[in-house]
């Protein structure tokens, strides 16, 4: 079993490009089922004094692997053009 506090300490890395996205700041839970729907990366900077980072929402189905010190995810940046 994994505690939320341990989950938040892990680096989140995008398998598409190997870049670190950040750390888990929040978790979206379906209160009806009790299942995690998504993890949210980012949030406010140093006590919110310097603005707010953009949040990245990673659906639970896009989590590839949770390792001992890293979480691998599939994330396509919203600024990249869609491939048809």
C-alpha cells in the first residue's frame, strides 16, 4: 500500500519525452466509487507570491508505472498539435 504523502514525493516523468513534469500536488477521487480519477501536477509557487503554475491533470489510465522514486505517465502537452 502507498500513502498519499509518499505518492507526493515521487517525481512524475513523461514517457513520451523523458521530461520531469513535477510532483503530485493533488488527487482527484470519485467519491461514489472511491477510485482515483486523476493526479494533478503543479499548483501554486512559493506561498503563491509569484503567481500560479499551470496545473497538469493526468488521468489515472495514463499512469504507466509507479516505481520506488518515480511515476511514469503518458502525457501529451496541450500545446503540441494533434496528430491525425
